[in-house]
C-alpha cells in the first residue's frame, strides 16, 4: 500500500494535498482497499460550504455504504466530474484520478491537526 | 465463530473474511466484481461448507417430507433434486432448501447455514407432534464440506477430475462419484444462474477437492469466489435469500415461490394458511426494480409512489453485469404491476426505478 509523503492524512482515511489555501481531498489507498470495489460516489456541489466532521459525501462499494467526513472547513470550489461515471477510479487511482473535491479553506489553522504519512501509517497499523 | 475445513486456505489466499450465519467465511479474494464476472464468463469456486445437511430416512421418510415441505416430493425420482421450503402453520417460511432423493426411504436436505439448527429442531418437533415413528432424523452438517463450482466452464473443469459422465447429469439431478479421488455427491445445481455443480464430500476431503479443482480450473479461468459475489450473482437472477425475500413473516406466494408451492397436492404444514391467503388475494408481492438513475438500492430502503411508501427493498445491489442498481422489493399488490412511476428512497434522494420482470440478467 502506498502513502505519498507529500500528502497529509486523517484518521477517517482521507488524504489532503495542500496548495496554499486550496486543498484537494480523496480517500486513502487503505480506505479503498477496505471498501472493495467502489460502485457509486456522491459528492457535494461546487459552492457548498463544508464543516469539519460533517458529511462531505458518500462512497458505496458493492457491499457497503460509507460516509466521507469533511476533514477541514471551507467552500467547495471544484469536484471531480469523472467520479459519478467512473467510481472505480477511487480503487484504481486513489491519489491521482480518484481525487474527490477541492476546498477553499475557511480556517487554515485546522491544517495543524492533520497527520503526516508516517503518523497515518502508524495509526492504521494500530487500528 | 465456526470455521469450515478450508478456513486456513482462505486466510493464506488473502481472502477478506466476515461472519455469516455464525461462520467465518470469505467475502472476497480478488474483488467482488472480478469474481462475479469470472463466474459469468468462465468459472468460480465457492466454499459453501457452512450450509447445513439434514438427513431424513426410514419407511415414513417420504410421508413425513410430503407433510413438512411445500413442494411435491412424489414428483422426485432417485437421484433427483427439488427446490422447496419448510413453512410454519401460518405460511411463514422456516427455511428454503434443496431436497435430494437417494431412495424412497432416504433423503438429504441442504439448508441455510444460519437456519440448520432451527430447521433440525423444527423437523424433530413436527415429527414428534405428528406421530411419525418409523423415521430417523440426523443433522449431518459437520460431516460434509461443500464446494460450489459455477460457471460456463464448470463442466469442462470437473470432467478433468472425475470419471462420472457429466453430460448425462441434468440440471437438478445428482450422482455419487469420485472427484480427485474424493467420494463426492455431484449435484448439478447452484445459486448463480450459471451451469455448475455443488459438490458434497466428507469434511476431511474438502481441502484435497478444493485444491484439485483450483489447479485443474486455473488454466480455464477458474477463480476462488466469496460470499460477496455469491450474493450479487444470485440477485441478478432474482433468487430468494432467506432472511431477506423470505422470512417467518413473508410467505412463499408473496415471494414469487408459487411455482414450488403445490397447494393442490397432499396436505402440508402451512397449506391451509396459504390457500386462505390466496383466496383473499395477496396483500404484497415481490417485484424486480431497476434504477433508471445512478444509485445503489439496498435492503430496507423505501419504495415510493407519489411520495408515499408502498413497499421496501428486500435485497439490492449494483449489478456487475448490467452496471445499474437492481433490487427485489416487497410492495403492496396494487403497485406490483402497472404504470404508476416508482422511486426508491436513497438517503435524501428519490431515485427513479422501473419494474423489471426477473431475472435481471437473462
């Protein structure tokens, strides 16, 4: 399993790519492996305001429905339009083509609570 | 949790394991969709050793089974199999099962894992209450391993390991034969809608049989398959699963099982209640629904008509073959057919669904 060093992570198994005050969010390789074949993705709309800990969207595998929680607060500025038609991108390209959305942060301070790759790997090893 | 004789092999193969009916079972190896498609296009091998096997034998075995089950046992010949069910007096379903006739005085019932103890207790009680004395009931579940070899190439694979003549073995018939040197009941049945076999062998022979089949089948595309694919495969063919489409609270006529409910043959437990239910007219019916918008229907989701709940999904999934959401749903009879548009409530959305005559995949 792959956990790129340039990304940040959460205990809810999301990855975050930080580019100034805009972040890109997706689910980790560990999360997609646990879910199995992803068959449906529900995303918010551009312009929606997300609050940390609230539901951001839904990822469904053949067997299960999983909520995805917003790791940070902010406004959705872009969503991955390819996902509704190709939800399997979450499995095949979790960190690249399977990105879920981009968020313009409203409180950048929240970034301090994110895990780095080593911390995240330690977390899933214990979990 | 109980473990099948193949448990260690599943772990070694990297299968994801889960609890099912009191057993630790593989839910997937390579992935549900890959395994599903392997079964539709080539072949898959399932460990179904969790299934229960109950034996009924003795001079009154026939009379007893004719009384305990809803199908007509008289239509069975030696070596033939029948899909049937046990009902309660009120018509609710105890379990659905396949009934194997070895002789007029010896039968094997293959029942659902989670129900095997309940079924055995139910049969013993029926037997005692109805004064069947020349009869022996035994729960032989722990004595058998059971593997399901399913898919269009199943016969070709099995033929490499047995001298039994498979071309003569018709659907819902069985033969006793050696497979890879293991004494096996070779049953031309399955739960996937594909050609295939369910193979019963002494528990100790399960590992040899599993490994021999995988080795013989690998060049033909055979893959191990888990309960995840077993569920999506049966749902595409609209086969009922106990606890979902049929329960103690859903009777066989509601669940599209009138074809195994022989109300005009001899008396059986539940017959009176089912005759009355039929006379009054069914309140609910099981139907097939296919989403016409993106989404995945799941058990328990409401079926809606003009915003009113008219039924519930009993099983649903994303069909790996059709790539759309499919569901079996128990709905009020007035909405089972006709033109009124139906939706399935998925979280906050109402997703359009059209009635489809099952099976979803022909």
